């Protein structure tokens, strides 16, 4: 029985530590992740935010750059009147230097201004173009949901 418990504990510990690929991410050479946010349903959005939190736990501080590009109905998530708990989570991620980027084309089509959205966002004319340009700059596009 003791051997079984020991084996179980060792198995749990081995899963708790992530082996990162070489070259290891560093401050000077961080991993880069771009996320397309094009939906506004709370379940999907909060699953995405949860995935970001999980990734931040695995990488050393300052060793990953994460950008979330919101376009289409995804921009709705960044409006001040969106779900308060979700906005708190977004604000918390921004404190960890996760960049949230809003699409101006979507904003124009919805007649929204920067005043309608939360503070400290970045803005681009076309969200989908920003995703493409991030990929050209070495960002990996992984959709966590």
C-alpha cells in the first residue's frame, strides 16, 4: 500500500512540473502567444481567460508575451457594461501585462467609441490583420477553447 501511495505522489509531482522546449523562454527571448477573441458568450470567454491564467502559471515571469485581439462580437467583451466578474478577470490579466487589443472596424460598425470600452486597451484598425501581423512577428496563434 505504501508503494502505491508513493507511486501516486510521484506521478502527481511529475505532472506538476512542465518541461519547456529549448531554447528556454527568457526575458530577452520570450514565448509569444496571440489569441483571437471573436465571440462574446461568457462561458467561452471565461474558458479563454482561464487558459491564459494557466499558461501564466507555467512560464517564468517575463518569459511570455500574450496578446488578445478582439474583433467582431469579441469586442463586446471589452465594453464597460459587460459582465463585471469577467471584466475584473481581464483587468487582473492586464496587471500581468497581457495585452488586450480592440478592432476599430468593429467599433465603427457598432457605433462604439473608446469611451464605451474599458481603459488601457490597445487599438488597431483591423483585428484580423493584427493577428496575421503578430504571426509574422513570431507569435503562435492558439485558440484555447
